[in-house]
């Protein structure tokens, strides 16, 4: 039997459910930078996730760019390999969930790219800023930070048991391009908030 596929911005939705492994009193989410991710972006994501999900976040020591996940044929980095690597770093008996931030371009075998991916069973997620900068638009640091936070809230939501949402403004809405990311808010809609709050 093959292991479950990691969740991504292109993943098939499932019914909302809380994950006992991550949720509940004392829940913690570790934010990990992989490579040259600016400290202020990491801190902003940690603070944003803490506010949205009302859980403790902490920042892990920076790790190297995930060169091990590079696929030369595609010129991209395999998201699943990164999720497995993050999982291998969790050595404590009850490790926190981990969300990694990176600037490398991510892919899954059946899609051209992903903004992020999550494996709820392993309690690991990864978010990339690579596709969140449009080459035809002048760089805007504030806009990039908002986009990264929206994707981070989305992937953390999968770790916490939330499915994709049909509300166009909800962070749990599936995003296939930057325009769809921009259309969302970095927060949950009432339905997803209710699903998250339910035991």
C-alpha cells in the first residue's frame, strides 16, 4: 500500500476534521527557514499563523537550501522529498508540527508547480515564495509577504485538519495562480473557523 500523497494547493479536498496530533491545548507549530529566506518574512509568518490559529509558534534554527530535492530534468525541487526530510529532523517523542519556508521552486510529479504542500500524517508542510513573485510586475516586499502568509495559512490549515474551501476569500481556497492567491485573505472564513474550532 502506497503512503498518502502530500496535500498541496492542487490536492483533492476532503471533509473538514481536526487533527489531534496538532490541535488542542499546548499545540505548537515550528517555522523553519530552508535557505536564504529573510528573517523578517519568517517572523511575520510565525506571528501570522499564531494569530490565525491561536497556537504557539516558534522559529527553528535556519537550515540549508534543500539541494537534495533538486530534480535536474525539471529544474525544480520535489516537495515530497522536502516534507520527508523535515520529518526526519523531528526526533523528540512528541515533536511539534513544522512548516518550512523556502525560495526554491516546488513541484509534485503530476503538476507543473505548487506554492506549497503539506503531509498531515507526518505533521510537515512547506511553502515556497518562488512563484509568488510575478516577472511582469515590479517587486513589492509587502505584497510578497502577504502572499507567503496566505499560502502558509493554507498549508498550516491542512496540518490542522482543514480541507479546501469554496469561499473565494478564504485562505483555504485552492490557488492555481498568483491572481487567485491575491484574491484570498490571510485568514479563515466563518465555515473554516467553525470547523477548526470544533473538536
